[in-house]
């Protein structure tokens, strides 16, 4: 279980096919104290998960080979990963996108570009939504 108040306890897998975005998110979280691994698409994420167990996954929705939607479905079929929160990350900020992602089973939703100054608070806000929906 993740302690949302202590970034040092976060073990995060960040999945995004845009190397610049991946680097910004990973480096910012590492700077704040989190342990971070990265993957460039859903298939690579599954390979990383074979040897790395995060307590939070942040996944882009639109990626080649295996997108965030398929990755979430794949991860949630595995017992050892069922309780890990998965936050959707998307450049799409259209009306209904967030609701669609949450309805599909994502535990939170964040839009790109990420703000390095507020990313921890943004992740925590997404987590608060998740906790409310599970009450």
C-alpha cells in the first residue's frame, strides 16, 4: 500500500512513448524521493513488471504496440498487481476523457503536459479521487 504523504515510499512505474515526457516525470519523481522505473510502451511495461513491483503506475493512454488502456486491462488480470493504483496520463483534455478513463477502471487521471512543480500534488489529487470512489 502506498503512503501518499511520503514520496520516499513511492515505487513508481512510468509508461510513456514520448521520451521527453517520460524523462521529465521520472526525474521529477526521483528528485522528490520516489523510486522510479520507466517503459516506452505497454509491452515494455509488462517486461519491467516481471522483475519490479511498483506501488503506483502512471501510464500514457496513447502508445504504440500496447496502449495504456490495454496495459491496465492486462495488469489488473494478475493477482499481484490488482491493488496497485494506475493513473492515466493523457494529452487529451476533452470533456469526457477523464470520465471515460475512470469508468474504464483507471484509478486517477492527469493531463499532459505535466507540471513539474505540482506533479506530486497532482498525483495525490488523483489518488484522493480514487479513494473517494472506493468508499
